[in-house]
C-alpha cells in the first residue's frame, strides 16, 4: 500500500470498499461546512438521515425475517414453523429457479433445478401447502420473486381468501424488481419495457385491493452480490427506483397513491462504517428524490423503508464458522444504520442450503444484538461522529455523480440497454477479486490465517425424489381440472396483455381456475417476447 506523510510519521493509506480514502484522524475541521440541522435533523423527521421513526429500535425492534425455501412446499412450510417457533417475527420465502423463470416443474428446462435453491410453486395447490396453518392475517411474508411476482402475489391472495382472510388484511412484500435482474442477476423473462408495464399494473392492483402489501422491494442486494461497490449499489438502485416511479406516474398513477408502499432491499457487507454511511445516505437521498423530483406531498412517500440481508458473497467455504462473526458485524451495521427488517445468513451457506443449526445461530445473532447489546437504546447512536458524518456525505456525493451520469443517458432503462451498469460492476468485481489474489486485501481463512486441515462439513441436501413427485403433482392437477375454464381464462389474459388493460385481473381468474405458473408465463411470453441481452 502507498504511504503518505502526516505529522512526520508514515501512515498506511486506507480506503473503503468503494475506494473512498480514509484519513488517519477525523476532527471538527472534517465537518467545516456541515449543516447539521439541514442534513441530519432528528429521527422521524426530514431528511430522515437518522431514521424514519422518532424512537427507531428503542420501542420496537426490526422484523427478524429469516430467508427460507427449499424442496417442496411442505418442506418449506415445516421450516417456516421451525423459525416462527424459534422467535422469528416475519416470513421470507425463496423460490427455485424454474418458478423464478416462469417454468413449471415438468418443463424440460426445469430438469435438475426443481426445489434446489428455493421452493417449487407450480399452482394454487402448492401455495395452499406452503401456507398451511400459518396466520396470514398476523404474519408478514416477503417473497423474493421478480419476473413471476404477479403470479405468486395473486396465489397468496387467493389462498388467503379461501381461508377467510380479506385481501385488505394481508401484508408483506414482493421483490418485483426487474431492472436489477438485467443488471446483476439474470432471472428475467420479458424485455424491460413490458416488464415495467406489469410492475405498474401491480402497483395499481395493490392500491385498490391489497393496500398493506409492499408492491416492490427495489433491490441493491443483488447488485452488490454481483460485485458492485457500496456506492454503486446505492446509486444504481436509486436510479432504478426513479425509473419505477416515473413509469408509474406516466401510466396515470398519482405518486402519493403508490409511493408509500415502495420498499428497498440493501446488502450488508464487512466494511462496517461505510455500510452504516450507505444506509444513512440512502434515506436522505430518497427523501430528496421523492420531494424535489416527484413532488410527493404525503410524508410516507418519501420514507426509505428497507430490509437488509447480510452479504452472501462475503461468506467463505474455508473455515465456515468464521462466517458467524462476519454476519454479526454486518448485522450490527444494519441495525446501527436503521434497518426495518433483517435476514442473517447461515454460516454454512457457502456450501449448501442452511442447516437448522446454522439457521438458528443466524437468528440468535439478531436476537443477541437486539436484546443484549444496548445498541437499540437510542436511535442513530453514531450521529455526530466526525468520521461517520464525513463518510455519509462522501458516499452520497459519489452516488449522486453516478445517478447524474445515468440520467444523461436517458435513465436507468436506457443505461441498462447500453450495458453501462453491468460494465461498471464487472470492473469493480475484477478489482475486488484481484485484491484478494494479490494479498492486498485480507480474507481470513482464505489468503491469510489458513488452516492446514479443516473439519469435514456435512451439507444439507435436497432429495432428488422431490423433482419426480413435484412433476407428478403438476400432471395430476392438469388431469383433474376443467381445461375449458383454464383455456378461456388464459385467452382473456392474452387479450389484456395485447391491449392496455391491467393484466392482474384476468391472471387471477386463470390461477383460480388452476392454470399453472408456467402456463400464465407462456401467455405473456407469446405477447411480450423474451429478453435477449445485447
């Protein structure tokens, strides 16, 4: 590392993960032009740098929402109940790749992937099993689903209605963030513009029918997992959010009718103070965007409500128990940064789906922070720190620079189509990996403090028999349903997609008639086409 002189002594240069230089010492002079009343205020008041609620976690802890989903709907239902019994306060569901990509379990492209990285949901029958015996009017459910978010949301609503729970009483979140799929993750189906149309249809449908549901979780998480810096995660996510809000406004929606149900999803990484600064800057920037750019009048429209998940890409297969400490550091940053809900990764997730022991330790990590550490006793306890405030300002400044570049390209969609964000992330990911390879970045247990031998780890495995049983379930459903009703309902969905009607209404009718997720997706594929990246 380079050396620089301060007070006559050589000091090793330090930088955050975003490349922001860290001074050897921060003093009051570091904040010479800092307007505390304008930039900080108090918790629960604009610009919300210090938190969106007056007392934050002092009166009510964040929602402890552990991610779960694997194998069959019955398997995942059992894990949900295990976590709720262990003290979890919200559900979070992962779906397998075929479900995410709009394929039924019996589709040739689903072979070998059914139930592997999440639960397989093909129809309303699977959703009934997934939600069996769960208090849908009391628990909030987050579903990490994007291209098929409308399908999963409607299946959830249909099952709730069957059980006598009104749609106005259910609450939760669908990720529903397609733009980041084109940037970082790849589970897209349709091209960006028709995807944006479906997203705004969801906004309108939920405003009328499921008012407590968060209609989108605008996600920086996967952008960070793909290799971005903290600054890029913040900037690219907020640019996507601007595009979603603009598309909804352009479709005729009033910003204050849908914006209060927008939410965000951030990644928690190891550079503790930069992560805290990122969370704090995100609230201030969102308030500026919503009030100054979109003219939101409802204060709730300008509140940055966000979920955090600890960084999956930071977990190591070597010495996996070290990940318990990494997760604790990341979780503490999220709490001090003011998160509304939190998922802590299992220490074994670099090797397999989390075992029950790993899931329990991950949940206990949150509980120890919440009930034993004392960090929740007062909101934003790092406020006023010369370093934290300087870093918050710098993260914000650099993020605005990126947003301005994207705006000059015509916005997030145009920038995605030109490959801008992907190129920037690729460069950052390469630089990060190179720093590990050349040893300039220490990764404990990987390139330093390496163990000569490690304990053998027994990963959790998904029974291959479940794929055959899930395929049989789909076949049985198709054989027992009224095919004429399904065909007629799918025809109405196609007509809506070809025109300008909201597609969720005929989609719900089709799912009620036992149309499968793949059949609904195929109708939209036929009308919208399939995205092919340039």
